[in-house]
C-alpha cells in the first residue's frame, strides 16, 4: 500500500520571546482551525540570548529539512521586560523580516501571560513581572474574559499593593514579580487572605499560547514598537554614570536625548 503524501511545512509562523530570563521560540503551521505547534525551544539564559537565538532558529528549521524561506511571518513579544533581552529579540526579528520580506507583529507580554490561567478563573487577576529591584510591572484583568481593569504601569512594591487594593480584596496574583520579591508577597498574602498566588508554572507563556496570540494578531510591514514603560537603568542612573566617566551630566543628558530622537 502506498504511503499517503504529506505536504512539507510552509508559510510558517515564528514567534520569539525574551522579555525575562527565559528565551523562547515557537514554530507553527497556520490552519483553518488555528495554528499547529511544530516545534518549540526555550533556554534560561539571562544576558546571553544572542548566543542562542539565531542558532536555535536554524536548528529548529534544520530538523524539518527547511530553510528560512519556509517562514511566512514573525511575531515577537515586545515588552515590557529586560531592555537587553527585548532589543536582541526584536533586532533578530527585524533582521529576518527585512531579509525575507516578511510581515511582523508585536505581542504584549502581560496580557499574554494572563491568557494562560485567566480563562479558567473568575474575578480580578493581577499580573506582576519583575522590572528591577523594588519595582514591578503590573497590569490587571477581569477573568475569565481578560478585559483590562487596571492599565500597565511600572510601580514600586508599595504602589502595586495600593493599586491592587483599589481593585478589591479578592484576586489572583501571578508572575515573576512574586518570585523575585518573596518576603514582600509572603507578608501580603498573610495580610490579605483573599489574594491567591498562582503557581510559578504560569510565569512563562507556553509555546501554544505564543502561537495562539500570534494567530490573533494583525501582521504588517511596520517595525515592532517596543514597550519599555519605565526608563532604562542607564537613563535612571545617568548622572552617576556620567560622573564616573568624567562627563558633565547635563551634557550627557542632552546627548542621550539627541540619540533618542535620531
């Protein structure tokens, strides 16, 4: 009996994500009933994404006997998160898209995280991801429909506590902001028994979620605009950095503003 012929994968969707310590990629085949996950990779490599991303993409394609022309579109998580991680992943996406004339789409990170457990919950869901020491990114949603009830912001831990209290005494909380600030949140959960922490398994989006988010997103020829929310550490500490290098802080600030407008 002759074996049925199969169609080689083509017109594929590549999704890249690197706003936190974990670098992820997912490769999927679009279909009438939604995308099919073909392969995924993830590495926990803070500050080293550049060593893994492009070789990882090539390795995944090689396993299917494919080259980059098999790609049809590229989606990329655009933040908020690590400035270095976001820039590296966005640069890789932009470079591939430019070379292959592919459309791009940006994915917002905190709604993406909420889309994992959110449809199974009821009531408020606060997504808190690590921004830097003493700071978190916070965005709040109503479950199960994931309507936004408090906008994305970069807040101190006490500000985040007050923002969540404004929403109400009962909610689910998730994200790396909890893991990176264990003492603060242990005290908060003891003081607020209506707050329920979600498992760390939800701290990173599953590859199926990455593909589903890309499937729902409009692609275009425009570059992906990153979401930074807060100033970078270099901007926040510009006076100290300039002083260490013997530069006038005001002149350093003017140069930075000129570069930002370029």
